[in-house]
C-alpha cells in the first residue's frame, strides 16, 4: 500500500510546517527508505487528522451550491445526498448540457466531469447511471473540488464567472450541446 503525501496536504511548494532545508534532503535515495520522509509523512498525517477545517470547507461548498441554484434554478441539479456527502466536493449537473462544455467555459476552476468522453462520444458515468440519474441531467455532471486552503473570495469568483453573460449563456443552454 502506498500513501502519497500530497493527498494529505504535504506539499513542499506550499507553506508547511516542514523547513525547506529538510524538505530538500527528503527526496529518497534509490533503494533507501528516507527516515526524514517518514517523519514528514507523520507530520502530514497529524495535520490531516485535524478535522476542524472541514467545517469551513463544508460551509464554502454549501455557499457554492446555493449560489449556483440562485443563478441557474432548475437548470442545475445536485448529484448525491443533500447532506450526507463529502465536505470538499460538489457534484452537480447542468441540465441539458455536456459537462466538458461547462468545464471549457470554467477554465481555471478546480473541476472535472462526471462523464467519460472518448472520441467525441459522451457517456453517462457508471456511478450516475447506478444512481438512476437521467442522461439529460447526468451528461452535464461537473465535480467541483474545494480544499482546506479554498477561500470565500475564490468561491465568489467562481459564482461571479458563472454570472458572466457569455459564460452563463453557454452553461445554461445558449450554445448548442454535443449530442448524447
């Protein structure tokens, strides 16, 4: 089993409690386990085990969802349970749209599609299919990700961009979607 340290917020390029001089020697030598890397991973695990920041993340996720509902009304649908879900993930569908088209309109936003696209054919994701999400809804699935470092101004910027007339028109149906 392996556990990538970036998964638990150990990032040598970001501000971490690890001294940069220590981080420089943490790169493991071929065939040798790094004691410093193991210690740093322990620190990252301790950092990740503090669940208090997740409440702020949940609040920001809910702010984003509320803002999307205000902007798009019935044109945006929540995929998943309204309260029993991950605090850092918002999976929504833009009804009648293709998720990849929405992503293209939201360039630079931490998001991915919920559908697999191959050679110009778009398929409903197996998870959404198992949830019995209708294709007209599920094809527009987009997963928006938040992290401990996500800020309220960043959420507001995404919502502002969704309100931009050209982008809003593309997301809400003004430009043609690819056929399903």
